[in-house]
C-alpha cells in the first residue's frame, strides 16, 4: 500500500515539475489551483473508498458470504456513478464558483478553467476506481491495489511528459493525461475484481426492511465521512486561497511545498490502510488483542518513518524544491518556509494513523466530529489571529490543524477499544 500510495503524490510532483519548467509561474499556479479544486471535488467523495474498505474488512472478519461483499460493492458503485453524473451535469457552475472562491489572478484563472473543462470528464472513472480500490484493500488484496494505482499513475506520468514536452501542450496536456489514465485504470480494475473472485451482480431492486436498514447504514456512513473529508479539503482549499491572495509567487511556492506534505501523507497512509484492515478484521472477529497488537506495530512504524521524513526534508528539502521548479523567485520563497515542512511529519502522522482506526471500525460520526472541531475551532481561529505573520502564520495555522486532529481522535481511542 505504501508503494501504491506514494505514486499519487509523485504524479502531482510530475505535474508541478513539467509546469514549473515552463516560462511562466502562471502555468504552475493554474495547475496547482486546478488540482486543488479537483482534490476538493474528487477527494470529497473519498468516503466511497474508505467506507467500502471498512465494511468489506468487517465482512471478511465476520466470515460473511461473498454475495454480501458483492452487494456492498455494487450498491456503492451505483452511488459513485450517480455522483459522477451530477458533477458532469453541473460542471459549468462548479467551475465558475470554484475559481471565484480561489481568488487567483486572471491568467491563473483562465488557464485553470481550461484544465477544469477537460479533467472533469474523468469523474465517472475516478469515483468508480475509488470504490474498487476500497474493496481490494478491504479484501487484503494489496498487490491488486498496487497494480491498479501504479497503472493509473505511471500512464498518467508518461502521458504528462508526452503531451507537454513532446506535443508542446500546457495545462490541457496535463488534464488530458489524467482523463486517459483514469479510464484505462477502470478497465484494469474490472479485471482485478474478477481475479479476486468478486463479480458484479445483475441489478435487482428488492425492497425489504433488511435492505432498507443496510442502505440507510451505508448512506449514513458515507455521509459522515463525506462531511469529514469536505472539512479536510476545505482546510487545504482555504490554505491555497489565502496563498493566492499573497500573490502568484507565494501561491506557486506554497503549491510546491504542499507536495512535501502530500508525499509524506500518502506514504504514511500505507500504515493507515493496514490499520483499516486490521481494525475491520479484529472488530468482525471481536478480537481486542488483535486490534491492540496491530495498533502498536503500526504506531511504532509510523512514528519512525515520520521522523525519517523530518530528517530527509531538513537535509534535502532545498534539493527537492530545485527539482520541482527552476523559477528563481519561487525557489527563494519556498526555501524561506521550508521549516514548516520539517515540523509537519512528526505532528501530522498521528492523525493519519488514527484515520485508519476510525475507518476500519466504521466510526464515521466520531471522524466527522473531530474534523469539524479541528477546522472550525482550531484552524480558522488560528489563521485569523496569526494573519500578521503573513505566510508563516498561514503555515503555523495548518500545523495547529494537524495537531488538533490527532488530539481529538485520540480522545475517542479508549471508547473504541472498550467496544470491541
């Protein structure tokens, strides 16, 4: 899962690098803003992956029949395609609203909207792939998950280089690469489901108390994780919006630096994914010892790796920045705020790990409450009172947000363990 996860931020780094080596920071800013908007749109529906993982893992731990697992998958896939249809239908107002909210310069907005108008057509494939990836992780079929994610991202990177460098395209080349890669991934994901003996069943609409109850539980789970993810994406969207208000150079520099956080987060999410499966299986088996043992090992490894990330960013952070962009003004500003990226891993690691516990335990209400508290009570007030510090204050507010998430989640830990 670590190998699968880190390919995602590597793709973002390639997007940044191919734009960062063009002759204007506006291209880099446009892709940064466009990518963030799609993170808000698509990752906002990350509950499709997370809820599927937790439910499938619990079903496996409880020895539920394969038919039940297939029904869970099919219901969530239909829900994903319904959401994708709405995104395509309302793409124009979504685009205008999103770029208006970001408050970027006219040139960044113009190029960003070109990016948006192309990439939005990947919505059905992306959301379906979320569901299938969640199913594969829940089944502990991590090799299949690796194949799926690597295929999408390697093809995406190759097409980035082809469209931008060979065909001399700009933001439209990056967007087209994503669309083609996601639909190829959807074809691969269908084959991987068959390999893992999961079949898509013929559609049957049966109404009974049991089906209605399960559907209600599924929608409630999705809804709570959606609110949680919406708060998370709002926090980073707010961060980039405040960056844009400080000028295109600060926006581009912060976009480069955020790749440090996303790369670290996706790497550490490998341990969170393991925690999801361990927790789901343990709760399905009613095995508290298995859960405690799994949490101990994943916490130990997560802490060690996070510390290594901090050391790595301290010694090689400036080198990484130079790889991502050759624009002198952006490099200078990014190096000025590198300190915050050295601190971030050892602060943020615990919230990533505990996310895995909450997802595996399907404790979505607690996830929602913690995220709302961290966003509204900690992050936004911190930003407000730290505005005089400029971009340093913005980064400090983000660190406070990461710390408050971990502390809030840890408060629920005894309750979750006592209910196993």
